[in-house]
C-alpha cells in the first residue's frame, strides 16, 4: 500500500444522525445583519465519527480500489421540492481542532498530536503552507486539512468577529497559496476531502455569524474554492473503501451546498458503486481490519444521513449491508467486549449500536439482540468462533477465537494468514503484535508482517503475501475444525489444521510445511504483555501474570518429527530482529513474550496445544495409535478428553 491516511477507531460510535438546525443554501433574500450585542446560535455539527486524534499518514498517494461488485441500484434522487429544502450539516473536525483554541488561531499557531505548538504564520493570517518543522507527513497533511480551524469556525458561527476574521483569512490564504490543482503537493492532495468539509463548515459559519442566507460578495472566493475542490474530487476518486466513501460524501456536500445536481449525481453514483465492494453480501469489509470494519459502519451511516438530508433516497442496500456488518462485528467480538485486534486495528471496544447484535456483544450481553450464530466463516478471510454468548456461563468466561485466511494482504490488512487470536477465562490468551501506526519504519514493517501473528513463519524466505484457502472444516457442538493451505514463500507449501475445543477449552494446531530449499520453520505464539513466560521443558512453556488465577500452558507433542534442541524458545523485547512486542494502540509499545516452536530443514511438523487453565492446574497427555490415526488423550484438572489426527492430517474430537 503506497500511502495511507488512517482514521483510527479508538471508541465505538453509532452512525452519525443529524437532527439539529443547519444553514440551508439557496438564493433567498438576505436577512438583516446581526444586531449589535446579539449572538447567533451557531452552526450545527454532526456527531464525530470514531476517528483517532493522532491519526497518521504516510507520504505518497493512497491506492485506488476499483469496485468489484455490481453497484447498488436503489440510490435515487427524489422530488425537486425535496432537493430545494436540502441541507448538509458540517461534519466536524475529528478532534484535530481540540488542541487549537481560538487564542492560538489568532497567533497563527498550529498544534497536532504530541508535537509542540508551532507558529505557521505571521500572526495576521498569512501562513507559510510549505512549512513542516517536524519533518512529519502526518503533521503536514493535517495542517493542510484545515481541520485545526474548527474551534474558530464554531466561534465565528456565533458572531465572534475576531474568530471569523482569522479563520476566513487563513482559509483564503490557503486558497491563494495553493491554486488548483494542488496535485503536486501530496499533503494537500490527501487532505482534500477533509478540507472540503471544513470549507463547507466555514461557509455555514459565515452565513450564521452574519445572519445572512446568501453569501456576501466579499466571500465569493469561498464558493469558488468549493467548486475547485469538487472538481478535484470528481477527477480523483479513491474508489471502494473508506477514502472513496469520505470523498463522495464531501463531493455530495458541495453539491448540496451550492445546489449542483452534477456533483450530487456523481457522488451518489460513486456511493452506489462503492457500497457493494466496501461491505460485501456477508457483511465483511474489504479493508482487512476489524477496527476499520467498525469505522465503515459509522461512515456509511453518515452517508445515509447526508443523502436523506439533501433530497436523495439512499435505498435499502446500504442499510442492509450495514446490518450484515453489525452481525460480523458481533462475531468479531471477544469475550472481553473488544474486537479481535486484526489488521490496522487498535485494541478497541465493540460499538454498542442500538438494537443490534453488536450492541449485545459490546455490552457483554447486557442489552441488544443475542446473535444466532456461534461460529462465523466469511469468504473475505475470517473465522470467528466462541463457546457461547453467556447463556450458560458468564459472558466474560466464554472462550473466543479468530483465524485469518483469504485474499492477499490489502489496504489495512496484515500478513496474518492462518494467525490465531484467543481469549478464555476472562483474559487474552493469544494476541497479535497490534497496530504500530503508519510511519514507514521497522516497527510498522514488523507489526504488519508475518512475525507479529501467531502462525508458522519461514524467516529465510521472502514473503509472498499469499492468498490462503480454507480447504476443509467441521463444526460440532463442542469442537470446530478448520484446515488452511497456502504458499508463503517461493517453493514452500504450508498447511495449518486447527481444532478448537469446548469443555475443556483449548486449541490444538498442526502446522506442516515443505520447502524445496533448506528453511527455518517457526510457529509463533504471541502472548499478552502482562504475562511472564518461562520454558519448563523441551516440550512445554508456561505463561502467567503474577498473582493471576489463570495461566496458559503451551506445549508441543512430537508428531512425525523429533523435537530438536532449542525446539521451544522465548523471544521478548528484541530489537534485532524485532520480536516480542505488542501495540495496543499506535503510540504505545509494550514488551510481550512470544513463544517460538522451531524446526529447520526441508520439512516441518509442529503439533501445538494452547491450554488456558487455573493457576494450580496442570495438563497431562499420552499418545497412542489406532490404525492410521494418532490419538492424544488429555487430562486437564481431572477433565479427560481425547483428540485424533487422521492419516491425512484432519483433527477431530473423539471424546
């Protein structure tokens, strides 16, 4: 992915719903100016979508994702009367305005993220738009977004003349210093959709603050700027993912504001083309990230509201796809009420969208609609499963898991195919390396690469970012079996078979691989940062948070291959090569133990068990054969169970 602007989901939020007064566009007669001493009520601002305050951007053009599914056919303009009454509500500033009070704007000072405030202008609204004091592409992109003017725009909308003079001066200075087209400046380019919305907000603030219904001639530059931005958005669509959706909403906003049917038609056509690819018929998004899946739910909710408020019937396709997405989000929720941390996702709670199964999952079963499914398998490349929904044991005491497969890495996806996450006994058991942000450095490379997932890796081979097939599966009342195959490197064939058990709760994994050249084969198990891991023997390691009531027993059983010296290793807090870390969010990196079950040669067969247990419990096992089947008899805290491995590598529960 050559470039990314990330809006990261830090909290759950419902779809944006607008019910407050906005300033309508149109050519009606102007009202009287604001009487002396009077204050306007200001402009309406739509509820913020769940975006990060420190969202990051890596220099370079974002990808263009062509729609791959037939477009929706039910997004249609309605009557001319309805269009005439159309309104577009200011979409807000996503927290970029929070550290930029009016007092700072009056000094031409811009603040973003953890960087110190910086005076970007001469104190009179004349700004140097080429300045980038921290050499940070994200700082520069948000600078050009103009979202930092938000508090000043809000104040201007209430009649604050000082604020209005300054924000209009800064915005006009941007327009003057960055003539159309600004395509040669990637920071200005990538921030176009955000800046478009800010200019719409500013236009509304001018009308509100001056108590006018038509834009005074002195502000004609503002409408021309919106036309230029609409022209840019028309010519540069990012396609069927959140960037393209945001761009279409902004373009529609200009059409609604300036009563331009052509802009609105282009925007609604693009929304119709994008929805069926952005959210497929099963409810999966194409962004390969649980966090971005949740963001897309809110973003498409905003699209519905925007269309409705300006004379377009959004139809039912968007609503139906969003409903499927809430079911997906519910199944993607672990027993702690959080989304499994997959792809470019911070560790976040599941949105409690009212009246949906996601609300049930996010509230730990306290409200909402209980999902009908216990296991979901999605062709976009996800398996989500759980022991239950809290009906027979407390919600937090259920076990939940995810397994990744499917199409090659794209957009916000990581190289995590066949990777497993797991919760049990009220805590994380297996995790991923998390989300390191979008800065182009070694940490980003590690976090999105194969070595931050709980999967079998081949470190001597260059990654091929394979498509991974689900070759067979079986779902029963107390067990689920899945088998995946792919080619992770040149001349390498990899198969992972996974068996998940209920009562006792545990995971069994059989990794097999062959290579035409000598390789290292390393099955990695990423453990939570609050646990301390120790190697107990060549077969076994233990992981436990000091004082916790739960420990994880991880062991490997020799299967068609002897265990060599160094067959089990702990990697934690390493920087060369990077291993043993977890990013719960993009600005926090914690040292975390990673267990490595290692082999070398031309083939590997690694049989792993991940067993959450009480702190005082142990697990014992014996191995026997019956014909061509290998049987492993397990005893965990006095509970006995047997599992089998067929000659073809299928895993199944016997008792």
